[in-house]
């Protein structure tokens, strides 16, 4: 399955139909055999349940779970089968986490109808036992493929991947987490084993593609977008994998608007999205599948969340 930018996809459409159809008819015919997957994504909300105050120097009147919920509801009217995903660090940053230990965040994410989330380093700020205590407040699965929880209380609770179906498309979703050493006190993740994210990504995407026949493969990553010193990142994973189509990232608080493309080992484009920090934006990635050729168009951007408006 080839991945196209919008420009390339329109060229493809023109070549496949221009001989017999006019321009408008070409696009109408193309649309008639397209299937769409809409992905809404967030990252690094850091317990920002309430909006930022009007006098905040960076995000005045922005963010908040209630406004996010209204925006998600609006998008669901356009596409009831959309996916809602989070790339980690939904914990830590306001007194809500200090007082309730993650219960408030997970209950709100459940109420919004999240389909999956991965774990950021701040999900371990109360240790694996603290996360385990909050775990039951989530009605959605957590995915991580490169953390081995076998010797912890989270054994069997965090899934390496999940498979969903949307609009007749089989979607595989897996997660990757950052090395916790140096970010979290060792006692907070005692028993957890960290495995190389690139190696795990390759084996997991191979399983999703060839064993489970997934048509779209999404990585929820808390590795960080990119680094100058060679540390593994979303860009590295994109370049060194074969079947991953979309990487939804976190950790570095990078605003990618629009989302960016990297080329994988098959010389296909991988789109990477990240929405910055504090829940002030929500990302939207749309994947259009051409059922005649199995080619697809992927594009993404973010939407600011304001009081009484979204832009």
C-alpha cells in the first residue's frame, strides 16, 4: 500500500480517470470508492483539566477537557467512527494529579471516549503501583510494546497492541515508551524492563501487517519527535520501519502543524503528528483509502481549543 501526500494523490486520481472523465467527474468518481479514517490525537496534557486563565502569557483562555469534549463531539458528527488517541503524559502538572492520583484524568478521558493511549514517563510519577491504582478508572486500553511489565503489578494490563475496525478498515495500534532511567526515580519503575523501541516497532508492525492483515498501522509514541544527538525518536522510528503509517507522538511538546512526513525503509511516507503541550490543541489526521488500488492519502493538522471557539 503506497502512501500519498494530497498533491501526489490528486495526480494519481487524474492519471487513473482523466482519460474518460472531466475534472469534477474524476473527483466524484474517486470519492465514490474512498474510505476514510479520521484520527483525533492529543499528548502531554499534564493534568490540565481546566482551561488556562485569561491572563496566562502563553495560552490565555485555551484548553480544558470540557472544551475538548465539545470539539470531539463536533468531529464525531462528521465521522462517527473516528479514532481518539493519546500519546502519553496525561498525568502530572496541576493539583488534580497530586490530590487524586490520576483518577480525574482517566475518568475524563473515558468520558470523552478515548480508544487507546500509551504511557508517558509521568505516568510513573507515583510508581507502577500508583498507576495500577488509577488503572481501573480507564475504560480504554493502554498500549506499549517495548516495556516488559512481566515482573510488575501491571503484568497483562498494558497491551503490546490492539486491533480495531473503522469504516471497514482494519487498524493496528501499538505503543512505544521512552527510556525511564534518568527521567523517573528507579524505585518508581522497579521490575519494568525496557526494550529497544526500533527493534520492537519492527517486530510489532510485522505482526500487525502480516499476521493480522492490518490495513493501517498507527504507533502511539512517547519517545519525542527528534533529537540532535542520535537518541531514538519518532523520526528515527519512521525512517527505520517498514509498515507503520502514522506516528502520533509526545514527550518533546513539539507542535507539528501541519503534521510532517518522513520516508521509511520501503520509500513510503510516514506521517508524524504532535500537538504541543497542555491540551490547548487537538490533532486531526485523515487517511483516505482508494479501494481500487489500495493507495492512500494521509494528511494532518491541529486545531486550537479556545473559549467559545475553535480555530
